[in-house]
């Protein structure tokens, strides 16, 4: 077991797993975004100038991928705990979790302009 003070955090296997996990979460979020955008485009307001012309479409495009990113970040933190209990290199997974939560905040912050207030 590595002592936390030593800072020997090189573990190629865990790093590759974390990178594949983050990329998989990003691909799923992009697919959910594309699916909700297609769904919003086939809605009641096809002749409108805006793609997101009704509130359900706006909320779906905002919270669908946002939920995927949030759940991905929580899953990375859960894997952090599992790796830590096994005595492995857990900061790699913690970094993946913080990266996904940061992307969640950016996506929800930028997309919140599409949802009407009130």
C-alpha cells in the first residue's frame, strides 16, 4: 500500500480506465444531447424559427446531458472510494470525478439561458 505522503501516484492501468470512463460518459452525454435535439426538432413547432420553441424541449436539452454528466461524476467518486479501499491509486479517479462535475456546471450554466425564467 502506498502511503499518502509519498505521492507515488503513477498507475497506468487505473489512468487508462479513468480516461476510458470519462470519454464514455462524454459520448453518452453527446448522444443524449443529439437525441433530445432531434426530439425537440420534431415537436409541435416545426415552423418556428427557434429549435427549442417550447419549455419541455428546452428543459430536456438542458437537463438530459446535464444529468448524464452529473451521474458520471458521482460514479467516478464512487470508484474513487472503491480504489481507495483496495489501497490503489485513488487520486486519478478523484480527478476524473471533479472534471466531470466541472463540465456539468459549465454545461448547465451555459444552457440555463435557454430555459425561460418563471
